[in-house]
C-alpha cells in the first residue's frame, strides 16, 4: 500500500494568535508577562531606593545640623542641613524617599499585536521640586540644585545660633570665602541610571 505525501502548510502565527486570544490563555499569559516585567522592575526599584538612602548627600542631610560634610559638596564647610536651612528637627530626605517609593511604578497598559505592554513611570520634575523645595527659595529643589552647584556657600557660616532656622548655620551679609558648592551627581543621575537599566532589559 503506497503512502500519499500531502504538502500541508501550517500558519503558526495564526495558531499562536488564536491560542493567545483565548480568554483562559490570555489570563495565564498576562500573569507570565507581569511576572517577567516585575522580575526586572522590582530589583531595579529596590536598587534605586537603596542608592538614594546610602548616598552621602542623603546621609548628611538626615544627620541634621550637627552633621559633618560627608558628601564634600561644601568643601568641608559645615553641613548641607544647616547650609540649605532646613527646620531644626525635620527630616527633608524622608519626603523625597516617599515620593520615589510611591511614584516609581510599573503599570500594565494592555495587549496588542501579540505583545504585552507595560509602562514604567518615575517622579517628574514638578513632583521632585514639591518634595524637595528649598525653604528660602520657592520653586527650587535642593535635590536638583546640588547637581548644578547650589549657590550661597560664600555667605554661609557654620555656627550655633538661635536666629538660625536649622540651629547650626547663619547667612552672612558679605562673602567670607571665595568658594562655591561642588557639583555632585545625585537624584537626576540615579533616575537616569534606573531608566536606562529598565529600558535595556
């Protein structure tokens, strides 16, 4: 008995599409896709938050008006807490941490053209300014200004004073030194690095 060979063409893409569009299969694949997306996003977000908390600028500000210039931003003169003029007893870095934790998100957008789509969002400039506004300069963020070289170091004197907002520094009427604050990579650098690592995956 002879065998008849049939020339059969199988449209794998159509089969795949039908399977993936089946309600039960779609739900399962969505779980797989979300797990994959989270396997990239969650470790990167954790890395971002840890990098923020352990950054010398954050640690110096969290140490309050008695801190040393751990970050080197002020070239050894006083500390960032009293230089920026934060309220004594406050924790300005905590508000910025909460912003990063709450607004760095992974969102499911939907399924299209055989692809699951997600969006990673990070805090925008306006949100960062609100969470890190300089007490004496409305609309300016200390977290962003540090990267540019925050101004006023020449007029800053590290000194215990009841007239000081922070209790650990005052602003002089005339410059007492010819130096400016050192430009230091900080929040913007962290967010750029986070974004590039997530996109590369």
